[in-house]
């Protein structure tokens, strides 16, 4: 994978692991494949890369765990998703479309713009 696409994939995986762990208490590769609607071999390849980057580990039972660095990225992306979804639904976009659009926007929006949106949403 190249540059930005690789970064987006990394962020999507980390965010998904965070969400799955919060919902189920654990995240397995099969859960990640189901959540992201991708094949198990794709998950295996990418989680191996995330482990090499020090963003993910796994325990003896094969459960995926975020490292401190992985958690920091996951929380940042998840916060962006929540805030952007709230902003979009606040202007009348349907929940489904808002969530889909937020997923695309969360990766590309600048830190400055996001801080301003978060501040504005907090004032509503």
C-alpha cells in the first residue's frame, strides 16, 4: 500500500479494534474482518504489519490489543468520527449517511479544522 491509503487503512483498523473491544470486551481477527467487511487473509496481512509497527499486539488467546501508540491513534480517529457524525446529523444529514461521510472525512481533515468543528459542536 502507498502513503495515504496505508495510513487510512491503519487508522480504520485501529479504530475498529477499539470499537469492537468496547462492544464485546475483546477483538479477534474474525471480528475485525466482519466489522470491516473484508476477508480474513486481508486482516491477517494488515494486523501483522500493525504488529511490526508497534501499534497492535495479541495475547495468548489471539485477542487483538492496542498498544499505547495504537490506542492514541484509535481514540483520535474515533473522536473525529463521533464529532463529524454529530455535526452532519445536526445539519440534517441522515444518521447512516452522516456516519459514512464522517468515516471518509475523519482521515483527511486538518487538526485545526477539527478543533474548530469540535469547539463549535460543543457550543451548540
